[in-house]
C-alpha cells in the first residue's frame, strides 16, 4: 500500500507539458501514463490489503487517441492551403526584362535594317506597304523547259519555212550512197519523236492522172517510179516525185520492219502537203527510212526488198 501511495504522489507531483497548454504528449509518454493509471485504478477497485495479488502477465497498454485542438488543426489546414510559389501576374510578365540579344542576333538585325534601308531607298513606297521580297536578294530561277504549245509552234514554224523555201540542204540531212541500195538520206542532226524531217515533194495529181503516169513510167525501167498515193478527208491524192527536183524526201529508202520516219498530211494554202516526221528519236548518223506501204503480191514479187 505504501508503494501505491508513493507512485500516486509521484504522479500527482509530476507536471507534464500538456497541463501547461503546450504541445500534447508523445506516444511513448502516453503509453507510460496509461500504465500508471491502470495500476493505480486497479489498486483502488476491490483490492483488499490482506489479499496478496495473484501474479499476472503485464497489462497490455492501451493507446490513447490524441484529440487535436481545433485552433491548431485550422492553422495546419491553412498552412497546407497556402502556396509557397507566388502567382504570376500580368504586371510581372510585362515588367519582366528580356535578356540582352546576342552578338549574332545583333548582327542579323543590323543586316536586316540595312537591307530595309536599301530597299526603301530604291523603292520609295509608303512605310506601311514596304515589305522585303525574296526576289530582292536572290534572283528568281525560271525553267528553261518549253511547254508543249511552244514546242508545237516552233516545229510548225520550221515546217512552214521549209515548205516555203523548198531547200532541203538546211534541214540537217544529207544524201549518201548506200551499198546495195543506191542513194539514201542520212541524218546529220538529232531528231526528236514527232519532229519534222523533210517533205515528200512532187506534183500533186488525182488518181486518174497518177494511173496514166504510172503506166507511162513502167515502160522505162531505168527511170523508176516515185509515186505516193494517200487519202485525205475522204479524197484520194497522189504525189508524183519521179522527176529529179533536188528535193531529198523522194530519196528515203524503204523499211517495213524498222522504219524511223512516217508520213503525215498537213494543209498549207488549202493544199494537202505530204511530209515525213520522226517516228522515234533519231540520232545523227542514222539512215532515214519509212514504210512505202505497198503490200501487193505483184510488187513484192517484182521487188522482194518491199517485204523487209
């Protein structure tokens, strides 16, 4: 009993920090205080001094729930809600100073200002509309390629000039002698596909006149026959190029298998003209050939080279 009174006096005389309104006890201090209170209350409840307490296992201390003060809780919540980083305002953004420009930026700005001054001096336009153009500093690159319309017009002009002058020596072709063929025409210049080469020049006659002339030419085998029949707009024509005229078109040799030229009819002064154009790209030094178109058995039998 004296031991219990001594413990009680110690508890009564102890002044904790919580009794002075300061911070609450720690967890460890709360556990010790709970054990002491349990021991004291156990001695006061029905325990007689004559009875000897039965040895028991040490009591398990109960945890004390801390009651947070409202004023302290509110203060902590307010501190959590406060933001340590200041909010950005429009005034701060406007008043914020930009870093000074670098030396390279200063040089580029100077160059632009000089270019603007030169442009304004050369073109005294209003300041509101004075904008630099890319072409003021770099030349505009234009394509040298010609359009299809320009190429067609150029070829038409060359063809009309050749048909008017009737001079085939300036067309980039020449007369050569071929083995087993006699005379032929060789390309001196390159020709593109569809390009005018030469005219098959001669006398334009109707079919009845052409048949009479062909019968006449057949009597003289040394003279030969250079007659070309064609049909244009539903009407049959024939170009008689048998007579020596100095024109080159009549001297092109035949090829049924590998022709590189073809015939084409054009109108000039309301008269059909028979010309030869490149069937494919032709390189200089190539013989010019076209298909005579004669498929009759009698002609092939008399002239076997017509089948080649």
